[in-house]
C-alpha cells in the first residue's frame, strides 16, 4: 500500500480536498502509534563507501576530475601482416610501447627492435636468438618479453607511460517543506510521540530516509550531464559507461553460471591484478540466492547439527575472497538481473565546496508558518574502472536454478 504524500505546504485542516495535505482519518483518535513502522530504506552501497568521504577541492569546479596510473604495456598487436621470413620492417599498432632493445614474440618467432619510428619497428636480422622465422597474420599478438642492450651501446629512450583521467559533474539536491503553525503543533498518529515539533521531525525523515535513498539510486543509476543556469547538472553513477571497463551481457537471458562469474573475475584480474580488483560483489537478494545455489550441493550436515545455514556470505577463489553486498535498491529501480564487482576504496563522495555538504535549516518567512530545507551539492568519484565489472541480462526465473534454496 502506498503512503499518502504531498509536496504542498502542510495545512493541518485541509483534509485531502483540492490537493489537501492531511487525510481526515489520520487525525488523533485512539490507536497505537506507528512512527517506527517505516518501510525498509536499505542503502548498502552508500553505507559501504561512507558519507562525504572525499574532501572538498580548494577551488570549486563544475567538473570533478580524477586519474589513475597505468602500468607499462606488455603486449601489442601487429598493425599489418608479416608476409615473409626475412624482412626487418614490422608494423605495430602502438609503436610507443617499444624501445630499442625490446624483445617481443609473435607466434613462436622472436624479434629484437633496433629502431622505432612512429608505429614502424626495425628489427634485427631474422630469426633472432634461435627461433624460427615465419609469416604472421595481421592482428597477431606481440608479446613483449624483455629488453636486451649490446655492450658499449648508448642508452635508448624508453616509452613514457601516463595514466588516464575521467570526470563527473556535481548535482544539487534540495528538499523543502512548509508547515503552518497549526500543522506544527497539532499531532496526527505519526507525530503525537515526536520528541519536538513536526517541523524537526520532517527534517529527520528527509535526512535519515529520503535523502539517503535518492543518493543511493544516484550512485547506482546516474548519468553525468553538464547543466546550465536553467537545466540542472547531474552526476554519473555505475550506469555511466566509462566508470566500469568490463560489462558482460549474458546472451539470451540465459541462467547466471559460476563459469560466467569466474570469467568476469579472470578478465578483471588480467587488467589490474589481484590486489586492486573488485572483490565486493553487489547484487540483489535473489541473485545472491542464485550464486549460493552453485554450492548448495556441497553442504554437509551430521546428526549432531542443530542449525543449517542456507547462505554463503563469501567465496574463496584463486583471485581472492569475494564478499557479497546485498542491495535491495537494485531491485527497486528495475536492475534485478545485474551483478557488480566493486572495489569500495575506489568510490568516494565529494562536496562541490567546503560549504556545500549536507546542510539543514529554516528559510525566512513573512507569515505564521515555517519552511525548512535540506540540501547539498555533491558528486561521486569512481577511480580505476578497470577494477570493476558488471554481469547483466541473465535470467532471474527461479525455475532456471534447480538448486535454489
């Protein structure tokens, strides 16, 4: 059942007519108070990364930028086929990956670079170091396997590896509410046991419930957009394409499998290694049950056991231990069949300036009513997208998972 809501000024006796605000059946009679019976308001991602965990910039900017370092490249691909077994001019796709003295392998043939000019590599007489010269297809991998410099040769220049940058925009979030003096002091069932007046309690509801849910959904579903004086800027979240490098759709809405999960882990591991890779798995309650179902057949019990667990909170793999973070809000915004690999250390909230974190207060009025506000101007920083991954599009039909508990 949906709650009764209103976004107009609250007049205690305008009883739900002409856009009224307080349904007549909420006026005090004698029923138990239900102020603590709010619907669930889970915001697990927001709790996991903390509040405004990033400090405000010294000079506020409309665009929040960040970067991350990149290791030196260890492989490239041929930019053109090698059609003979004696030519010493090789076309790479990224010539800057190589220096004089680089040894690389294509198929089973080794090469030694003697000169670099843009994407054109000159190599030593083939075959190098006892390998067998051969022809090689365009696009074949070029595996860099070392550096070898001859005695008394001048030191060559090597490639300079620079990192990458991304950005996000800030989003202004504002809640305002207005109550007449009568509305403030006349209780309804939801306010008769408030510690304080209804004005402060409405602030508490916005701060503790509404604002966190909206912010959680912005982190999940936001797309960045630069605004103007008349169109608001919005911040990007996990939906923003560049914030997750590896996004894999399960073809044909097939069931989610352990193989698909481990293949995603393998891809992320290959990009960043074990330490930085996302090991927090964010998923809905149903998808956690699906993942748990992969291992249900391996459970064992004895005649002395008095309790049986039907859940796995983490799984230990060759890539490390993956821990599950159940997010109810994914289901609420229509993204139930999505699973994320996250490194929570890479995600931070940051205010636009030192004065634009969450602030609350009352707005000056010229009548016998009060108007309050809760507002902030914040953005989210999602560093190192290579460490994150997304699996999506799989079936959530329980019939597709026979071992589902």
